[in-house]
């Protein structure tokens, strides 16, 4: 039972546990729910399990314990093409070893809808064009992917995911390699997609972007959910300093009303220690 037949949440993780071979567990007893029409941000320090969680939600990895459901159906029961018609993934890095054009790369997003050796239809090409327009890379359609800058290539990968036309989108740091203008454009687009009813899960390091664009955030620490909720509830001085183990300045932005987090350089961290000692400022 998939989207058209189900009233269940798009994605649900229940008590998920995962460890790579011969390593300590990366994720321990992780549970979360992805709602329709929302942007869910996954936050946490390097090595806290964020990217691994995305691989589990996509079906690329399988949990050793617990279960992940897609529209109420255990992911393990679904075939690859069934999953690919429901969720698209933008990985942290994409390596392209063959000489594909941008158009060819974006058209790969239509693969779940093609049977056997069937060629792309006019509908598939139209979807690819629309995705490239939305990502601002239509003018690069005939360029070779290897000729592009890192930022241009990232936008092409995002266009490929859009061309897949799925109700769920999983993104691992989609702003990587992008300048400020294009980072804002990406997250504006994610908000638009959520307004259209799609479910967005994005891993990101920028707490300010998370506060501005996410409906809910989940903060990870050492492979476990430290806390989850609305950005203003999660991105607090106490939570950020404990999880990231560094002093920060947290306040509300007068213009947006969203939380702003500023890192503090060593002189200011030392000033705080001298002023408060082991006691943290409220």
C-alpha cells in the first residue's frame, strides 16, 4: 500500500538501530515521523549519524533492529522501483565517472517510470526541462557534467531529484558547494515543494537555516535523538552548547522572529569562562 492508497505518514522510523561491520553502533533506538507538507531538518555534529539515517530512510541501508515504514508499509517489503517512485535522494556528494550531459543526468530521474529498455517519452523530457528551470540550470542542458563547477553540479543533482517527481525528498546537505544566493534559492524551493504537499527531510549543519526554513528539527548526539520539535524549542543555548560542546550566542532575529545562532571565537569563549566559571550564562 503506497501513497495513493494510504493515510499513513510518508516516512516513519521506529526504534532503529544500525552499526557498520566491526564498528560501534552509529544509530541507537532512533524513532521519528516525517509529515506530509513539512520540512524536517536533521541536525547534529559530524559523526552523529545524520547521513546514515538518510541512507536508512531511503532503503539504501537496512537497520539491524527496528523498522522504517513508507506510507505505512515496511520499507523492506518494497521493491527498489516502488521506493524510487515515492522518494528521491540528493546525496552529500555525487561522483560522475561517465561523460553525461546535464540533460542526460537529469533524465536519469525518470528511470523509475521507464520499463525495460524503453526510451524517455515527451512527458519525461518535459519533467526534466521543468526541473532544470526550477533549479536554474536549463542553460547548461547540453554541457558535460564534468565541465561544471561544484555548485553547478549540485544544482544538476537536485534537478535530477525534482525530475523524479516523488512525494518525499531526502537531501543530505543540499547547500554544500553553493554560494549564499543559491543556498537561499534551494531552501526557498524546498519551502515551495512543502507547500505543494511534499515531504522534505534535509540534513544540514547551518542552524540558522534550519531555524528559518524547517517546520520541525531533530537534533542528534552520538547516534541518538537528543531532542526534537519546533526549531525554537530545539535550537536553544543549553541544547547547542551541550551537543556541539562549544559556546555560542543565541537570540531571536528581529526581522524574521527565528532563532539566530552565532559561534564565538576563543577570546569571547574565554571571557565567558572568566565571567561565569563553570556556570553557564542563562
